[in-house]
C-alpha cells in the first residue's frame, strides 16, 4: 500500500513539475519592469486577475483532455473540436508566440552580457551603421544558438527540470536577500489608467498551456489528481513572480530595468550584477535553444520541410525580426517584444481554448475525472478580458494609446 501511495505521489509531483517548468522561464525577468511602469499595486491587481483567468483556462484544458480519448497536443484538440481552421489558428498562435520569445531572448541576452562587462553604452560600426555593442553580443549568441539547434541537441529539451529548479532557487535567493531592504514608497503606486499595461508581459510569463496534455499522460491512472496538479502547478509561479517583483520594485523603484537583474546589479554591486545577469543569460539562452529546436523539428517532422530550410525558418526569422526592432523601436525593445507576444499570441491561444472547451462539453467522447460547472459566466469573463487585453496591445503597438 505504501509503495502504491509513494508512486501516486511521485506521479503527482512530476505533473506539477512539468507545469511549473513550462511556465517559469525568462518571462520572470520582465514582470518587475512592467509592474513598475504601471504602478506596483496596479500591476498586482493585473497579475491577480490574470492569474485567476489562467487557472480557469488551464482547468478548461484539463477537462478537454479528460473528455477526449487518445493523446493530442493543443493543435490536435483544436482540430477535433474547431476543425481545420481551428487547428490553423492555434498553430499560428503557437508559432507567433515562439518567434516573439526567440526575438526577445536575442535582445535580452545581448543586453545582459554587455552589462556584465560594463559595455552596455559602447558603440560598434556594423556595415557603416553605429550600433550599441550589446547587439554584437546578441549576434554572437545567435551564431552559437543556431549551431546548437542545427546539431539538434536533444539534451537541451530534457534540461527543463534542472532549469526550472535552478530558476526557482535563484529567484528565491535574490528575493530573500532583497525583501528586508524594500522601500514602501516604491510599492504603493496605483494608476487605474495603466491597468492593461502589464497585460501582455504577465500573460507571456504565465504561458504553459502545452504542458496540460503531457500532465494527463504522466498521471496515467491517477487522472483524478489532474485538477489539483493544475492549480498547484500554476500557483507556484504566480507566488514566485509576486515575491520577486515585490523585492525588485521595492528596492529599485523607478530605476527598475527591463531585465530585472540589471538594476539589482547596479544597486547592490558587482557580485549581484554578475550573479543576477549570469542567471538571466542562463534562463534566456536555455529557453532560446529549447524553443528554437522545437520549432525546427515542427517544420521538419510535422510539415515535411527539409532540415536546412527548417533551420532557416526557425532561427533566421527571429533574426530578421531582431533587426526590424532595432530600426523601428528605439527603446524598451525587450519589454515591448514580450508584451506584444503575450498580448497577441497568448491571448489568441486563450480565446481558442475557451471555444474548444465549449465544444468539448458537447462532443467529448469520455467521462472526465473532474468537471468545471456553471462555466458560461466564467467563459464570458475570460473572453472579455482577452479581447480587451488584445485591443490594448494592438492600440499600444500602433502608438494610439500608451
């Protein structure tokens, strides 16, 4: 009996870790800046509303996978319940999300490396054009990252458990060191007019929908535990994000940087700067390699595109987007890229999940281990939040509102 319980607990823990590891990534680095810009209390309200929304959204996915015989990923469920158009829209949202993330990581890695060496304000000449030196570091990493993705190193994808554990440990250590020195004046700002400003960044940082189908498979005959695993696996990153943002904004205030670890280093000395930015580079580079490899293999395996063209599509499109951002966006490139990605790609994914859930309630072919009842009002609330958030993101990107 004890062995059976031990195995059940192990499977339950693995399912939670899968979701936590998928959600927690480089997005944690941008949340403090977003919350500082909006006002910390405004950001806290934002993250509270979005967290509740995401928990319901992931519970919806859990019920979808439990109502459906067989194993699929999000695109497979979209095709089953929303047809080929639904599959195409879901695929588009996933590809846009990955491209946005890869572009943001190229920007962030170069900035973090330049900060370590104190070269963030230095200029280089590139084909006769003056560019900040951090762009040169981004290009060097791009060459390295593309080579690793070309080799198809499978261990990159398998390192997620180690990465997520390391990220949690480092973020907690930094937060515990900084919490005793926070200044109350930095965390009592509220501005209702900026309620949607952190929307895209927070949604980007909470993205983890693709983990739910995998969690169902991990739980095997313990699928009744899926609901609890989803709630716990989503709450852990949420609590971590709030504590980290409180520690960073509480100390850095208006000087909070786009990549949170940079302002921490500026305020607390070289060792914190080195430690924090190595962590940032580690988090972003591993995410870049994992996502880049997944995208290359999707083109190669799912769409039967040859390996060389798959590599070009996976890696060089983000490079093109990287240069477009350099020429058309003059400041806050990392923040704006993550915000735009979360505000459009992740929002589109969320709307599709709500629509899939409604169809699965009627057309599912098995009895689920749990069921979310009285969902009409919740679904309307989610759609309204997502549509308002996407509208703000688009208008903000066009410069119509700020």
